[in-house]
């Protein structure tokens, strides 16, 4: 009998733990989105530095056009970050972003979209930096 009670309590706590986690999914996901943003935001200075290095090498020659293309990719990445931040900020309140205020069903859908966008943005930024750095090393 005692064993049954222990098992029931164990399953109950497991069930309640899962239920509580469901309530915080928006917050956890919001934190993940912000973490990705925080990871790539400092790279904006790297983008600017690389644009400056590429700009001095860009011209109408075949090699110069490669520098121009890499520079444009960096500039597109920078613009994409600025656009994403503006769009994200217009969809969510600071209380939702910073304090984990509950999200409506619609805002949860938006957060799902924003997570996909910020993951793609991170990839775009990192790839444009890598491309520029590789090109400058040649």
C-alpha cells in the first residue's frame, strides 16, 4: 500500500511539473529568441569593420566585384538585423520581452515566427562575416 502511495505521489509531481512547464513555454522561448539576438548583436561592429576593409578593395575588376558582393552581403545582414529588431519591438511589449508577461495565442504564434526569423538572421550574419573574412585572407 505504501508503495502505491509513493508511486501515485511520484506520478502526480511529474504531471504537475510538466503542467507548470507548459505555462512557461512562452517565457522560455522568449528568452531563447533574445539569447540568439544577444549573441549576434555584438557582431554588428564586426560587420561594420569588414565593410570598411572590403570597401577599399572594391572596384570593377573581377576580384573587386567579389569584394563588392561580400560587402553588400554584410550590409544586407546589418539591415536585416535592424529590420528584425524594429519588427520584433513592434509586436511585443517590453513587459513581455523583459519580464515574461503572458502572451496571447496570437502573440505566441508571432513568437514562433520571430524565433524562425532570428535563427535565419543569425545564420545570415555569421555566413556573411565568414565569407568576408575568407575573402580578405586570400
